[in-house]
């Protein structure tokens, strides 16, 4: 197993390529992306909706439909390639060693079963030697751990009786029941109000700190990245265009797309009537990806070479890299290093 920066890698994704068959043609959703998650760290996958963040993770977890195809790549979890596991082996891995929480808990909590029955079944699905009584006790303890008071009463309730924030806490509790080594959070706060979002983010941060588990956080929100993540991979049009530590990205963003995303973070000192910032223009069409840089049509710094070839990866500092022709040609982006 590789060692990188003195920290053992838990999940190592290399050259992952995923497409979908549609009537319009093949949708090239993920294009040879590589990133790693180290033990105990939080890694953020950041980009606009439709950029390939969730598709890549769902492919790793075996959660995509029959129209999807993994064309290339590997995803090593503790040295085992998840993409090559049989269905039974993958099912055993999910929930026990890798858990996932989703954007909309109402889509994943079964409305016809109580919270308690779903939690108990989750535990016993991975270990039938645990009695129902012991599983109930573990479930109540976990509900208390995620900040749900009176867990005995909550165990008797159905999902529709809970608020959105409470449902998301239950989802987190279920995901942590088997003490996974890696928690994947797929935009779990998007459907929540701002106050509840902040509560869930603090909860995840505290749980990760106490348990020592690794976390892969998928989001379009750089504000959440600043709060939660140690390292960042920025995805645009199915390609990773920049990677680095959170400090690297916030204080020295090197790709125009990363800089554009950072400018979307609301600022408390913005003029009251100033229009909300936007990147401008639609995201790239994944059915007919252009040659060259996937961001070039929306990039204010585009050059002729950007339309001919995909930019090479440029190493800027230890573990900080970006794919941009400006960097290859030695040109500096206006405002570079001023994103903090």
C-alpha cells in the first residue's frame, strides 16, 4: 500500500472513467479521475452539479443503474479493488467498512418501518450474532451520539414523523452503527435550512474527530469545505482540474474554475444590492465534450491552445497541482493567491 505525506492511504482512486448510455449518445460523466483519502482525514470533492462528483462515488459503491459503464480505473480500499468485488463482497463492505449518507434522507429511510427497526436490521445484517436487544441498545446509544434526545421514543417513530434535520441525524446514526473506516457524505445538507446545515456540519466534524474515521465529502459549497475538509479535489466536466490541501486551494487557487467557485462564497461585507456572483454560461455538455480544456468556453483567460489539447498537470507545491495552460506557459492568473 502506498504511503503519501507520511499518512497511510485508505481509499485510492486511480484513472476512474464512467459513462452512461443515452438516446443522445454516451454521456462521459467521469473522465479518468484520480484522488486518495487518507486514514483519519476529510477529503472534499467539489464542483458544480452535473460535474461528476456523485457519479464517481456511486460507481465505486456499486450504486449506479444498468445504463452505466465503468470503462477504466481502479478504487483500492485497503489494497482491495472495490470495482472488482463480487456483489456479495461489495454488499458486505458497504455499511460495515464504508458507509454513505445521502442528500435526501426521505428517499432512503423506509416509510413503512420504524426508525428502530431499520437501525436494528442494519446492525444485524452485518452480524447475526448480535441479539435484537443488544442491537436496540446500540441504536439508542448512537442516536444519543448524534444529538437526538429521548432515543427510546424516536426508535418507535416513523420517518414521516421527523423533521428534515432530525431525519438527517438518523441517517448519520445508521451510517455510523457499524463503525465504518470511511464515511461518504453526498451533499447531506443541501435540502436543509441554513441553521440546520450548520448543526449537521458541526456534528460531522465532531464525530469524525472523536472516531478517527476518514470522510469523503461531496459538495458544491466551498464554505463547507473550509469548515470540514483537510484536502480538496476540484471537479469540472468530469475531470479533476485542481487538487491540494484546503489551505492550498483557499490561499493559492491556481485554476480559473477553482477561483470562480471561490468567488461564489457569500461575503458578509458584500454591498446590499450587488447581484449574486455566478460563473456564467452553462456547464460543458458531457455527451459531446470538447477537445482541450473543459472549462475554456467559460474561462476569461482562455487562449487558442486551450481548445486544442487538455492541459497537462502542473505541480505547484507538495501535493498541490492543477491542469491549466496558463500554468504550463508560465502565466499568472489575476488575483492568484488572494482567495483567502
